[in-house]
C-alpha cells in the first residue's frame, strides 16, 4: 500500500488549540493499519515544494497577526497549490487556513488580507473584537455516505459568507457566521472548518475519510480501510452530544 505524503504548512505559526495534533492523529491511524505516513513541513523561508507531489495539504488556525505574517508567502505558493488541488490533492483547512483559501479576510480594523481565491467565499470580522463565535459546536455532516455528528470547539470573529457547499448543518453553536445554519466548506477533496480541538481526535470518521481518499486516489482497485477500535472516541463524543444537544 502506498505511503501517504502530507504537507503541513506553517506549523510553527498556525497551531491554535492543538491544531497540530490533527497530523498526529493522521499518522497514528495510518500506522495502526500498516500504512506509511510521511508528514513534511513548509513555512516562511522554506524552499518551495512541489505541492502536487503530496496527497494532502494541511493548514491550521491562527490569529489575525499570524495570518498577516504568512499572507505574502502564501500568495507565492498560489500557483502550486491551485495546481495540486486541480490534480486531486486533498486540502484540509482549519480556521485561518479555511479563511485564507477564500477571496479575502477583512479584519476588525477594516484591513484586507488577500486570500488565494481558490474558492468564492470571503470572511469579514466585526469591528468589535468582543463579538466572537466561541464555544463547543456540533455539525451534522455527510462523510463517506454516512451522516456523522462532528464535534469540536470554535473561536472566531470572522464571519465567512457566500459558502456554496458547506461541510455540514449546525446542531449546536454558530458555524460560518454568528448563529448560522451551516458550518465550513466541503468538496470531494476539501474539508475546511472552524473546528479546533484538535478536530480529528474527536472525530475519527473525518480522519478516515481523508485517509481513504488519499490511499485510493488514482487507483483502479479501491481499498477498504481496516476497522480500528474507536469505542473510546465514540463514547467520549456521545457524552459531549448528550450535553450539547439535550433539550
């Protein structure tokens, strides 16, 4: 079976609320199945990689300051990232990474941080920094043909608008905007979300969807992933769902 190649971008700057742990979960779930998983890092000042050589590109979350610091460098990567995306590389994007793949992010002071414009959505922060979408969140998503109640933690001022294909329906929390009905952005090879925590530690189905996609990418004979014992993760999630969705 092929070795998954993952590029973790700006790991030294975009790592809010344990977002880097998502890569630990990916490696763990691959290794438990005997699948190789190579995680490379890219940051400001690194040699420009061949983005298309990777099965998955991951960008975590960061505050306005970090997004400003990486914006110019990210724009230099645009051509390579767009080519990789068009060739089927999976994009996993959390919070700031999610915002910067849209048209732009307008901060609380009215300054525009340009995004890659890979997708049509855009993000605007309210003028008051006290107005934030913060707290536990539950999103009902359809992953691999199954409905999954995805749990996580959101903390964002930015309101992301004009999302054509959201990740899922909000059952508890805010989502893309304050008290909105939907959260994140989703395509076959894109999951963009505000869920921190890290997201994959609480939601193994999301990790396995991406692993399965990457393992079978370009294959004429799809391989089904071996089942892992996720009983503890599922029990923990049921406790959270019981607390957050109780009437």
